[in-house]
C-alpha cells in the first residue's frame, strides 16, 4: 500500500527524466530491456508473422505485443544469466501467501473461537429448520396477470376462495385441480407437485407447505404467479442421527461465515474509508488498458480509496488484475459502480486483516516462511516451463532474441499461452532496466499495414500455379 505519495512522485519524475535523456538517439526503438531493443521495424515484422486473426491490423496491437516482448525478454535474459533464477527476489509472489498465513493465525483465534457451537445446538437447529424434510404436495393455481387491475385481482381472489371452500367441504382435490388450476404442468395430473425438498419452491410457498400437516389444505397463498391452494399428501422426516454429520458441518460453516463477516465488518466500520472521486471510472479504464503490467511509479501511486492506516492505489489494483483469476479484467470491466466499490472494499478488508494480525502480534514461523517462498520459486520455474525456453538455447544475446521471437510468434498464432509468464513479470523486472515508448506504437502500426499490403500485392502478382504449389 502507498503511504508516502510525495516520495513516490519525486522518484517517478526523476526516473522519467533519466529515461528521456537515455533514449533521445533511438527514435526507432519501441521498448528496451537492459541492452535488448525492440525496434519499430522488428515489432511490425513480428506482428506480420502472426496469424492476422490473432494479431489484427489495428492501431493498438503494438501495445500488447510490447508487453509480450518485454516479459519474454526479461525471462530469457534472466534464465541465461550465470545465476539463472536462483537469486531472483520472489518476495512479490510470496507476499500474498505470507499475508494469508498471517491472517490465518489471526483467524484461528479471533474467528474460529467465535464459531464454536455449544453442545446440543446442532440438534436444536435441526429440529427447528427441518432441512432434510421432504413433503409430497399438490396445488391449484389461479393466475393473476401482471396487467390485472386491483378490481381484477380481487375478483380472482374471490374465485380462488370459492374453490378452497369447496375443497374444505369435501370436493376431490385432483378433480378440482384438473378443472380449475391454471398451472399447465401440474393440472393434468391433479395438481401433483411430487416430493419436494427445501429450496425448491418460492419463499412464499415453501414456508406454508412445510408448515402443513399431512392432508391439511392451506389458506390462499399469493405469489408473483397468482393465488395458490396447497395440500400436503405425504411427509418424510429423517431423524437427526441419520443426518448429523452433514448437517453439523453445514451449520458450522454457516456460523463460521457469520463470525468472519461480523469480525471483518467491525474492522471495516472503524476504518474511516473514503473513495477517490472517479475511482470507479479509473478502475474500468485500467481493466481494459493493455499497459496494466508496466504502469509508471507515478501512475501506480494514484489512490483509489483510503482508510485508517493506508491506501488502495492503482498499483494495488494492477497487481490484483495481474496475479488474480484469469477473468479479473472482464469482471472489473463489466461491473457497475457498486460492484467496483465492492472490489475496492474487498481489497481494503484484506489489508485491514493483515494490519489487525500485525497489531495483535501474530507472526509466521521460519519454517512457514521457507515453505511459502519455496512455493513461490516453483511458480517462477513453472513460468519457464510454460514459456518453452531451454537454457542451453540461450547462449548469447542473438540467441536470446531468436528464441524470444519464436515464442512470440507462437503466441500470436495461438500455439502457446502467455498466462504463466505475465504473472511473474513484476518479480522479473526488479533488477532490470525497462523502457517503453507508446508514442512509437502508431509507427509500428503503419509499418505493419505496409508489410501486409506488400505481402498481399506479392500474392496477387504471383502466377496461379506457383501460388497453389506453396
């Protein structure tokens, strides 16, 4: 979390100034990783080598290509170094798991203890809720159209009441259902609904149905469909002992969720949370921004929300997108304002739990830290496996660039996924100099269009027989 925005701002401006001075003489360069450069010509050639359906000719295509090139050049150059991946600082990968372990220690004491159930509570809850009870029922429906006036609805209610009086006077329920029910699914079968468990009916009906005795006829029940008359014809009630294990586990889960919610809400209520004006709109823009992995320090430091003790920044959200679920981008891009605030609140709650654990003196053992860091390093090596790189291929700078080109073209053609590598980008970038020049993306696009138009022209000029032979 960003707590010293002014310091970050000074560093960011200094970094931007240094970057401009260092690259004034390389106007054809789109991106640079240490001594490796991606020129506008080469970027266009890479795109032209990809399937046009995967790498379409649109102005913004140079943006995600640059990300691919930076990510894979970082990984390849690091893998080719004398220490390979052994000395890479994996704290960014491990940080979240370390925080989760810290919060789990708090969770065991502050939350699990509150979720313990007194003896006899499960059985009493079972008797009250009857969760395994099932009933056999039938009903008659008098439908009330959505367009009905109040007078129409009153008339239909009186009609339904007359049907119920006849049932109470001894009329056969099945016959009355066949004659009067307006439920096409059940009316031909005498209104039969079959055996029903809790959760199958709308709330208005369920409460009534499960409260009826066998043979009892209900009062009129109003639902969105209209007026219902229900009769229970059978009931099955397994005893508590036959369902004790599963029901107790379900009840414990509910109590734990309630205890968690209560504890976290209490932290949140004291956090004095506020949201930056325009935060929701900025979140949406970030979700569709292909630059999410290479925001500048100044961009990353911008606050989206603040709370007692810290901020949620654009950088925090960028990290959430990069290392979150694969659909994080689409979830944020498609969310309404309330949904976006809920995402910010969830991030704040996570930070508040970590802060509470630290404030209460919880810690992680050296053994737990070692285990988490080992898991994080395995994720780094998994990225190498996904990339398709082999260290013996990366013999010098030219070989590195050749292998990176090959992998990028495979990705552009849909032959390989980039998912495993993009998640470790922020780890790999720590000890490298990275510079990207978005103002040169339009030039890449122009050169890509020229290359494809030239290729199309060559194809038109080729003899038909020669083209068919290739």
